[in-house]
């Protein structure tokens, strides 16, 4: 349970080294504890492998009599609504995140990401920029392979000066080394999450720019909208809170922290009220009752 010294803020969208974040789950939890956040959710891309370490780090802090935020198990799934790429956050209660079917879905998604990484490296070689794929894997560590890891490896091998150059010249959509990949549909992503007893929340709708389709997503079984986000303006936050209320969805939020930006961490910079956590936990209780984990 959250201790009396917690501040009334939570951060429900965070990444670690298990996907494209720069912090370990232990370091992430330690920083959240230092900030006295009431709760955090680890939502790595297509993997939940960082959850056990996060929970263990919390238990160590509590065992030493120190403050520790509550931990919500989560994941961020990349999918598509028609031809629009969107990201769906899945949140889970108790041990429902260990659902074997959900783990199979994420394993398949990670396999596709790795294949895409190999194809990007092959494309770079055709362009005269030779990069060992093992270098990409080294940058990914134990995490899900993504374009940021290709960019990091390119910097380390002196092919580009920095990450921005890697994306601007080669890796962004429309650039010579860009490779598209398969994405599950939004009903599939929402269904996978709900069958595991979780709730599905649309990540950063202000970035997705599909406001005219939010009612469609709600009809597909979406549970919530991420109203608070580091790239949302105050007016956007108000707008998505209003839309969530109108559509009968919960409003959540998070910084989408991947580590530090220009030397400063995003963690704790987005003030998501603790009431969002309570709404999420209530939705999780209902979801688990409707779809118990086998």
C-alpha cells in the first residue's frame, strides 16, 4: 500500500531497458521512490520482462523500511486502426499479466521487431553502411529490438554523429533504410489485453491524431484515454478528459519517460492525479471479474 509520505501523483507510462528506455527497472523504481510518487506503471514495448525486477526492487525498499511506490504491471502494444499506427497500453492486476496467451502475443511481436531490425541492417548494407546486427542486439541488451537500438549502434560504429542524424537520414518513414512492419489491428490488441484480465488505454491520443475515431475504439472495447502526457498541452489534457467522460472511459496519464531528455528525466514531470490510479484499479477489478485468468 502507498505510504503516508507519498505525493498525490502517479506516472502510468514508463519504459526501461527491457524496451527502448535507458534505465533499469531498479533504477526507475528508485527514482520514483525518491520523488515520492504514489504509484508507477512499467509499460515497455511488447514485453513485460521488466515487471519482476520492478516488483523485486519495491519489495527490497519496503523490507528496509523505505518508501516505495505501488507498481502496476503494464505493456505498450503497437497496433493499427485502419492504416493509422496507434499504441495501446495494457494494465493488469495481481498476476494476470503472466497470462500464457498474452506472453505468446508479445513474443510474436518481439520476433517481428527483431526481423525488422535485421531487414534495416541489410538495407543499410545495400546503401554502403555496414553494421553488424550483433551491435544492434548489444544496444538492445535484454530488451525488445527497435529502431532506437539501430540508431545507437550506428552512432557507436561511427556511421552517424548522433541519434537524430540516424533517424533523419536513414530510419524515419520515407528515408532510405526505413522498413515497415506488421502491426496487429486495434481490436486484436484490445482483445488480447482484455482476455488476460487487463484494461486497454489509448496512449497519447494527441500524438495519434485520431480524435474522430475515438468512439470507434470505445466500441471495440477500449477502457480509457491517456489524457495527461508529456507531449500534451494543458488544453489537450482537458479535451481528452472531457472526451473520456463523454465516452464513458477512464482518464489516465504518464510521462512516457524513456530516461533523460537533455540530461533531465521526464519521470515526475507530468502531474497525473492519484484519482486516475483509483479509477484504473476499479476498472481492473471489474475486468478481472469478467475475464478471470485461467
